[in-house]
């Protein structure tokens, strides 16, 4: 999500893009891996920018409600990743290292239809996360047999 899209989004939602919110967005945007609220706080402090931890938590909650970030509860910690995809999408989380990849497809219309058929609800939204092991964490099974083969 680039800064232009962010500004448009905030304008559309009639939200103010305050300086602390912008700083938090920039930290997430520069990060190579998901960040915890405390890491964002410490990164900002290193740059001589003091944003209260409470305000960081609130901003992250707001970002999440806007679909800007993906929240990863990993063990006892919570981390946030800035979404690169701007439209509706899904994520897969590595259960070993916590890395996240965004999935640029969503094909569950059959499923929505089944939900409507069985409940009578009109489906307007859904959330779905995938979990697994990334390429570097994938447990190697039967390695010896593979080399012999
Ligand atoms: Zn995302
Ligand atoms: Zn992994
Ligand atoms: Zn979807």
C-alpha cells in the first residue's frame, strides 16, 4: 500500500492522517518483516520520535479495521504487516517463523453460495487465513530416500 493510496483512503473515510499515524505507517512500510507495537515504538525512539505505545496500539487497530495491515498472533506476541495488496485478499502464515505471504486471489464464491443456501444469510464479507510452513521451514521428510532416488 503506497502513501498515495493511504491518503485517499483516509480522505474517503473522513479520518485524519495525523503525524503519529503517518510515522507508524512509514515504519511498517520500511520493515522487511512484521513488527510488534513495541518494535515500532523502539524504532521511532531511535529516530528521536516519541509516539506513545497506547497511540501505536490504537493506530494499529485502526489500520487493521481499514484492511491496511494484517495482524499475526504468533506465540504470545502480536505483529503487524503492512498489506501490499490494496484490494480484498488473503494471507498464508508460516507456523514456524511467522512469515506472511499475501495471496492475490480469492475463489470461494461456491462456498459463499453454500453459506447462503444453508443459513439464508446474504454474504457480504469474509475473512480466511491459511497456515503452513514456508519453503525454508518445511520439515524435510524422507530426505535419505530422496537422495538415493
Ligand atoms: Zn495483506
Ligand atoms: Zn517459515
Ligand atoms: Zn476472499
